[in-house]
C-alpha cells in the first residue's frame, strides 16, 4: 500500500559526494518525520539524520557539517546530500518515514525503504 524507494547510492572515492533520494508513494494521508539510517557490515543500524515536516533537522555527530537532509513535502520525497565522504560512511542507507494512510488517517506508522548501498573507497 505504501512504498519508500531509495535511489542515488553508488561507489565514490573518499572526499567525494553523493545525493540520495527517497520517494514515498501510495495512498498517503500525511508524512511526519522522515529520515535516513545506515547499517555497515557487522554493525547495528544507526541514525544518520531526520527532518520534520516543518524542516527541523537532527544529525548524528559523525555526519554533522558533511551531510545535509532536505525534503519536498509536495513530492513526499526526502534527500540526503553527502559531501566529504569517508570510507567509514560505507553502509547500506535506509529511508524511514512516519506516515498515515488515507484509509486510516489517525494511525501513524513507521515505514522503511529497501536500502541503497553507499561505498566509499580510500
């Protein structure tokens, strides 16, 4: 009924940049917080950054000053601009959203995308 589809991952050299996108589709009533998480091999999934519908952002210390989250509410899309990438940023990046569907507008649920791989070579 609802899908989050990420795109924009890939292989980049250290110091380079990538831009991830995540589009939410389906019978969506509204979206509250959207965000990005990542999981490196052998590690737990961790928060990268979140953004509220009003544009308030939150970042993990490890990405502050390098990554920028933004969203287009009209397109139900969230973006992650990643600059000055480091090998330790290598991970599977997941989009996340708290949203309600038209059939149940008072019920907010958490949804995940399928993930997009980011690999940073040294």
